[in-house]
C-alpha cells in the first residue's frame, strides 16, 4: 500500500527538479554572455552557471566555460544559485554565502546591503533583451552608490538601442568637449597677451616661475646628455645637483638604456630606460573578468627580468598561495641576495601609471626604485586598451562600473599579484587622487576591509575624500542638472568621450600635450608653476585614458560625489559632523580660557564618546596605518576636512602615522612639482620602511636614507 505513495513522491520530486531546471535555464540565458541563437557551441559555454560572491554586494557570474562576467544585482545572483541547488536536489544555501556588513550613519543612512527583496512592481523585465531603461535594478546600497545598469546578452533590440546612444553621445559629447576646449582657449588669451608683452620688453616671461633657475640648470644638463648620447657617449641619467639638493638615493647613476632627444611617447618603460632602469608588464585578471596592467620597475644591473610565462594573467581568485610565496622575489639574482620591500603605486582620475614616471629622476616611482624598493605600478580597468576576457568594447556590460568596482575588484587583484610575485605578506600602498578614493572606499567596513590586512601603510597623496570649492563652479553645477538617463544620452553607455583618445592617436605629441594641459588646467584650476616646464608635455602623454561614463557620472552627476561632497558620507551627515566639530572646538576653547586646561570628562562620558565614534566610523580594526600629504592650495579636494575627521577621533581604529600640509601645493604638485621629492618622496620612503614589519626588514635591504 505504500508503494504508490513513494512513487508519487518520487514523481513529484522529479517534476520539481524539472521545473527548477527549466527556470534555471531561463535565468542562465538571461544572464549569459551571448544568446543561444548566436552561438555555435552545443555545450552553451557562455551561459551563466553560478554566481560567486566577491563581497555581499558584488556577485560575479561564472560561465560554463569558466570565464567571469561583471557583477549583477544580488537578487538575480541569489535566484540563479537557488535554482541550481533546487535542480540538483540540494537544500537551498544560505541567503548570502559571504558576510554582509552594514555601516550606520548619523543621519540614519545604512551603508551596505540593506535588503534582497524587491516589490513586484519594481522588478526589471525577465527578458534577456529587455529595453535599456528597464535594465536599472533597485538600489540595495546607499545614496553614495546608486545601482548600475544591468544589461543582458546582446540582441537586435539592445544593439539598436546601443547604436542610438553611441550616435547621440558621439555628437553631444563632442560638442561638450569642444566647448571645454574653446573655454580653455579663451581663458588662455590674457596669459598669451602678457607673455607677448614681456617678450616685447625683452624679458623672459618664465623668469617669474618659482624654480626658474633650477629649470634652466636641468634643461641645460638634459641637452648636454642628449648631445653626448648622439655622439656615442651614454652619459649619466641623474641630474648633477648640489650635494644638499639630492641625497644618496638619487646620486646613484646607472647607465641609461635609452637617450637622445625626447620623442614624447606614451611609454613608461621608455622613460624608465632613460634613467637606467627597466620595466616589464604583467597581465592581471580581476575577479569580474577584466584584464588590467601591472607594471614592474627593476634595475637591469642587479635584477633579471621575469620570464614571460610568469607575467601572463592567472586565476581571477585573489590572495592565493603561489610558487613564489616561499620568500624568494621573482627577480632576485645572486648579485642582489637581499630582497627589496614591495610598494604599489595607483594613479588618479583619467591618468595611468605613467604619471609616476614622466619627470626623469624626479619621478616618484624612479626615486623609490633607486632608493632600494621593489616598485610596482597599477593601471585600473580599461586604461589605454580596454580588455575583458569575454566582453568587447561595444558591449555595454564592459562599461557598467564605477569607483566601487575599481576599489573592490581592481585594487585587490593588483595587491594580490604583487604579493604573489614577491612572496611578502604585505606591501606599501601609495595612491594619488582617485587612487586614494578607490582605496578609501574599498577599506570601508561595508565594502572590502580585509584588504587592509595586506597593506603595511596606505600613503595618500592629495587624498580625494571630500570635495573642494571647485565643485561649485558653474560648468560642474550644470552637470548635476542632468538626469541619469539624459547623462547616458549625452555621454553614452560606453567610454566617456572616447574622442579624446582618438585625438591622442592622430595629433602631434607636442601639440596634444600642450592642449591637454590647457584643457585640464581650465577644468580643474591648477597651474604648472611648480613643474619642470620642459617636461610638462610628457605628463599629458599618459592622460586621458578610457573610463566608463558611469564612473564619470559617479563623480559629476546629480546623485553621488558632486551632490554629497564626500565619498563615504551623505551631505546631511557631513553637516551634522561639522556642527558637532564646531561645538567641541568651542567647548575646548571656553574650558581652556576658564581653567587653563580642557574641562574634566568623566569615565562614563569618555566611554560613551568612544562608543559613538566607533559606531559611526567608516573603518574597523583591519584598516592599515594611514599617511597623508595634503596640498594646501588644492581646490579640487578638501584634504584639511579629512584631517579634521581624524583629529576629532571619528576613526578610532585608524592610526595616522604621518600627516603633512604642503604650503602652496596644488593637486598635481605632489607628484610633478620640482621639489616633490624633497616635500613628498623622501617622507614616503621613510614612512614605508618605518611601518614595515620586523620580519620583512630582516630579509630586505635597507632603503637609502632609512638607516
């Protein structure tokens, strides 16, 4: 009598599995790389078979072929995994396979994964070729990181829509760029007139520059070196300055590997060879399938290049054990038995790693390498050559990312590869501008704070956390008036104003460099007063690079940084903290006047104060030590506001081991000013060594100047 019941139960289970298999097939097709009707392979290798959670906010798709696709909404990823478990007869897995951490803010905002539920009225279309306006998922993070568009596999409808956006963006973004160029030209007219007037009075207009004499000395030496190279004598790479102007680190003069007149090329390795170093490129795969470049500086007189097979991209999984984790550096030789401590440099917005390599021996990367560090330079996704293991340039999924993905995907991939190649447990991280932003975001306790345990010190140059007064300029206010959909009409779904990169390939390098400086100076309000004028055009061979329109919308659009004026706090929360800071400072001043010392605070009050600070802090105990270099005349970002956050104890888990406000410095001066090595480079060198672990110091050579 029991047999029919068991048979019915089995049939029911089979029916459920069959239904789950059908639903799984639909979900896998919806999230696939390509639609099945455009594939030739019988095994459907491009279908999504599993969602892997990098963080609670960042599930990436793994296809049947083992490749990765960029992140999708959390609920779509959970649905795919649940259907797979059901199809295999397994118990459904936990709602989230990784821990979801949230961060509470004073204004009531909850930062992080809030909910995985979605009202039926807000569900996006289940069709894989849903119209692009329906591809916007419900936000499950905070106001600082609104949802990114989610696109399915290519289809006729999607291709047609993408074509429309590319055409509209080509026209409208070109008009925007033309307006910027014309604006920069008009504002340059008074400067040109002033220069002409001084020339007519037989005066050199450059004589008013703060480093004019030093510029002339370096220019003369460079011309002599170029002449000597042409005549067959290789000369020396390092400029011969007074003994008190350059220490032993830069007095080392390895024989240059390149020389002669500067051809102005977009090649950091070429400029490395001009100062006696060399450079090799590693391909790094991010956890969402992008291939990004990691550059490695080495001294060819001491080290051997890494074999090509070791420089190819590896598994996208980060922080794995590797063959080089035995403590042997990948480029060590018998002549350099002691290792060099690794440092990783990350560039700013619209720039590339070449920004650290364009001012000869005054370049931060070259200075650190000659000081005895193992120097690595990371490029963020897309850069000069957009590359993904599956996606192509025209696929909108290739460009659906912003600063979060650069922080939680690109940065860990770069750090992991450097540690894998060098065998160290930690490295020193040096970032400039946007590079600091992606790091500050990634280290937040609701993002990917575990990478802090891989960093011995985070050196932030011109940290971009709070907006400076530049954000209130009229042309930037206009950008905030544009709705997200209109932003996509004007700037497209793909790269932000790709015409800039086309200009780079067709215009003469000298003209392109000069125009690049004028345009960026007009936009961001900086000057070249403290740079070496003879090398300025070099710097702009490495900018701009490809960035996504979504990334620029995060910076300039009406929802995120430009509106909130901060990368990790809302505008309302910022006002609350400003009021509290003002009250605390007033109470301290009044107490000091009345009693000659700060007022007494009870143990209970002190405990409550620290609990409050810890509760609303951005970072937890995994944050590495911070070192900050603030540019006093930086209108782009407000570094002093960041210092005030630390001064008022709002980050009780962060140890600020170094801070400096550099008088008269503007945003780019900390990497390009003629005295940047004196003001920044030497201090960075000392801070990195001071914060390195004793076990690392035991196996490393002591950098020059750190005895």
